[in-house]
C-alpha cells in the first residue's frame, strides 16, 4: 500500500493531497492500473474483510471479541472498523480517482454533451 502511495506521489511531484488531486488531468487509476488494483487489495486486506478475515477462524468463534464485549464496547469496535473503511475509501478517491475535481472524470465531455 505504501509503495502505491509513493508511486502516486512521484507522479504528482508532491506528498500534499491537494496537489495530488490538482495534478490529475487523467485519473491515476488509468495511469497506474496495477498500482490501483494493488492498493484496493491492500486496503481490503488491511480492513480484514472477506477473504482476508483470518484474524477470526471458524474453529475459534467462541473466543472472538463479539463474545467478550457487549454494549458500547462492542459498538465502539465496530465503529472503529467502519471508520477505517471510510478513511481508506477517502484515500483511494483522493489518490487514484481525482478527488473532488470533476474535471478529471473520464466521461465528462460525454456527460456535458447530454446536458
């Protein structure tokens, strides 16, 4: 994941997220498709989603935190998990999909011709 971020920073000539978004005339997902795919796989792995959810094996289901915690503790654990998912999605959008800039959308001219 770090190598993918560094490769985007090298293409943008900056580590500043604002400058990375502004330097994307074409989405970096199209300029670096392998880095984009590797970043997505590393993100899913880091989040512990299927098929990378090996921290909780089927045989050890009675030891997991869902049986040890209840109430607000259990809710905070899941809140942290989804907060990590949100942060990863924001980073993916900023680094590879043009961020908040609509000008780097690949079909912008096609959409504007329809309007």
